[in-house]
C-alpha cells in the first residue's frame, strides 16, 4: 500500500511517499480502507523528534482515520465489513489502509462525510475533555481559548457554549483568524500578537479573570495566561507550539486557589468507556447541526510535505485533511 513515512527526524522534507506492506489484522482488530486522514500538530512534533513520548524510526504518522471496514479479525463479533467508521489510532494513519482495534471504532452517521468525521477524533476529543474532564467547566463560567482558529480552538469555542459557559474569549494572531472565531461563537476577540493582550482580557472580565483557560503555546503566553486566571481558575496545558517550556513556582498558585493541569489525549484513550461515549456525543452534535466543522483544506496524501510546511508556518485554519 501507499504510505507517507520518515526515516529520520527533521523538517517537512524528511517525509517521503513509499510502498509498504499492508498491516496484518489481529484477532480483535479490523482493517480500514482509509478515505480521509486528519493532520495535527502532534504529527509535526513526531517528525521533529519533539513528541512527548519516543518515536521509533521509520515512522508513519497519523492518528485519525475515517473509512470503510474491509477485513474483520477472527474474534470480532459486532463489526461488519462495509461499515463506515472513524477511529483514533497510535500511528500509521498516513496510508491507504490502517489496522484499528475493533472496540475503538465509532460508526459514522450517513449524513456526515469522511472529511468531517475525521475532524473529530483528536481535536474534538481534546476540546471536549480539556473543557469538561480536566477544566471542569461549570455553567456560567468564563472560558479563554488561545489559538482559537485552530482545530481544537474552533471546536472548543462551540463546545464551551454547549456546556454552558457564560462568556467565551478567543485569541488569535490575525484579524482573519479572529473573524472565524467570532463566527464560531466567541463573545470577545483578542489579538495576542499585540502587546498587553492579557490586560485586555482582565478588562473584559471586570478584573476577575477567566475560570478556564486552554493553552498550547508555552513560554511567555503561559505566564501571561496565568495572569488572566480568576480565583479558583484552571489553566489546562495541551501543547507547547512555541517550543518553549514555561517555568514557574507552583507555590504561587496557592494564594488564589488556582490550578495548572496537563492534558494528554492518549491517557483518555486508555479508558474506552470514556472516549467512546464522548466521541459518539460529538458525532451526534455534528449530525444535529450543533457543531459546525471547519475544514481548512483537503490535500492528496502525496502533498503531506507541503501540508506540514503550512503547519510549520502557522498558515492553517480549521481542520486539515489528507486523502489517500
């Protein structure tokens, strides 16, 4: 089968299209003919050798796939060939076929396209559990979403409202990206490429600060976001796109009962009863029109190198999808 892999760490140029063996199906697995592949910042971190867990070479990136079941393992009872499904896998998604544990498959509703379905597993589950499981968002609270025009950000804006947030503040680096965030339900827009954005957020909350903040940039953005937290505020970290690790004194959280919480989706994936129900809930929101999925670009698998370059240059909006 055709796949994209890398044999050494580095920039987008290390990605290469190659022929590899179609993966073998275990007794409790299914083989999916992949129709759509989700692209994420985690894929670029894998390629750079900067992911939070080790990456063994050679490596085929890709954790989100949607497609059709074409082979079923000997012990699988409740999945049939021909089923349209979406899944989150550990790796191997940039390919024409992928092996998926049968108990992690989620059927795709007839009215939801493969491209839209694949926009949900990583970024949808991340937004969902950052807000609800880790951020413990309560009704009426104020939410701050950084990088609000990205895949996680756009879903978080909408889910925050569904979960009962009273006010949602979106930050992004350009007016165009902020316009998109506004269309997705943000109450207030802040350009965090301008000086003093943290003071603007405090003004928008009458000095109180935000109850839940989503942070994936790191470095100085982390410190300024902490300044924006309310009493009992929760800052959830789910990445460090800047490459800078923030340092702070944990005891400084004590004065205002604040929390800094780490989020890593693979830990959620270890609890099938948790992630399957939440992914099904997300698909239901899409099917009912409660969540609008923003597909920022659809590219052929052979264009993976170009797509990674766009991510590197922060020129993407919404969900980016590859087609085998």
